[in-house]
C-alpha cells in the first residue's frame, strides 16, 4: 500500500485543496487489444502527482523554480496519438488555457475543458502515453518538470511577479532557456552559443541535485533503462 502524504494549498476561491502525494508514478491507462482508445484522456492523478512531487511546499522533489504555480490550476492529458515537429518526436506539450473565436466557439472550448478537468485550468500539459509507458523514472520526472518549466508568471515593469488588480497571478508560457544546435556548440564552443547555452553546459558538468534515490521515493517504480 503506497504511503500518502498530504499537502494543503489554498486555491483562488479561498478554499483549500488537499493534495495527496502517492509515492507511485502515474501511468497511462491500458486498453483491451482491438479497442480504439480516445485520442486524449484526462489525467487528474498525474496533475496531482506533479504538483505534490515538484511544486508544493515540502514536496519530495520540490523545485523552487515552480513556486509561482502553487495556486495554479493545471490540467493534464494523456495523448494516444503520436506527434512530431521538425522530424522530432514530441512527447510533451504545455499550453495556456486560452479560448479564441466567436461566442459559441469559446463556449464549446470552455465546456470541453470543464468536461475534462471540472474547471478551467490555467495551463494544460499533454504527454505522449506511449513514451510515458516505457520511459524510466528519471526521464519521466524530467519530462514533467520540463513542461512545468514552460508554465511561468509574467513580470511587471520592475521585474517582479505580475498580478491582476484583484491579486491573481498573470500566467504566461515561457520559452526554453537555450535555443541552439549541437553542431554550433561542437564547432564554436558553448561560450558562443545562443541564449544560456554556456549555463546549460556548466550545469551539465555538475553532479545532478536530484538523486536516483529521491526519484525512487517520488515514483516508487524501478529505474530500469529501456
């Protein structure tokens, strides 16, 4: 029986939501052979696990870089259809919950979100079910944190966190810290790479701050390399 550890975080409506940290990594659902699964499957257990593992105060793999998400509403989906971009497999995607179009179009989109998540999320994270079913724990944690890292809070003109007039965070999607090609770094060195390429290389040369034992504590499955 997995151990449960509960964290309370205050939601925007003033109530507290109890988040249970189940020390077992969420898995995509399995379907009988011959059946056609839905293209997208809501994953509330994955959303709770992500918040309880990386975001909330005292999480086993807590990352201070995500602290602005402690009051955010995040919806997660498993995708059973493959996706690729520029000939590279896409295994995760983060997007803002924003609706465009006429009144009926926006109402239909909002209804879909409520049907999936029970409320309108601030961010929607989608993960490739096929990849998630075979990747090792460390790769899965890195994937989930990668998408969480895209979920940012806007900055005001003074460089501080931006809020609405009623005190709610203004959320935005963040780009990658590094936008560079491997061949450019190989030919010219990390110091001439775009963005924070040098910072990334220097971080890669250090020992990881998240240990394998800590990952096991959050995921509860073997660390087999596939």
